[in-house]
C-alpha cells in the first residue's frame, strides 16, 4: 500500500454531549462507528482504549457559548473505500447530515420533499 487516506471532522458543540439536544447524535455514535469498523478497507479510527472517540478532545476550551470542540479521524485504504462507506445505505443524507446531491427544504416548509442538487455541485468519486 503506497498511501492511505485520513479524514478528519471537527465540530463545535452547541450543547454538552450529555444534553437532551444531542441524545440522538450520541445514540448514533456506536452504530455508525461499528459500521465503519466493519466496512471494507477501513483501517483505523481515533478513539480511546474503550472505543470512545468523543472522549478524545482536541480542545477543552472554546469561545463563549460553546460546549467545546470534538473531532473524529479515520483512516481508509483509498478514497473509494471512504466514499463507499459515506454514501452507503446505512446512513444516507438527511436534513441534519446531507450532501449537495440531495437538497432538503428548510424546516417548516410546506413541501418537505427533497430535490436533486445541481449536477455541477457534486464531486465525482
């Protein structure tokens, strides 16, 4: 293997991880991490010894009004391996986590039907 692909996501929390507002996000972490761990050509992810990626804090401090910064990092054998996982049926686009390939209407819109994005807004994988 000549090279691998590392991906990093960094997020500023608006609420603490144990808040009711983030309960859905936190509940999805184990299933999503398990799916990644089992994905073909997945190599590694940043986590503590007990498998908790949110316990690895890049910054314990942040600007006022934030509950901190969390990050995740994973390593894949190729861009195609990462894309196959990201665009799998296990966790496709939603209003909270979307690609530009499928556009969702704003909250409260009368028509809640997603529509296709523009062809030139997508990145070929």
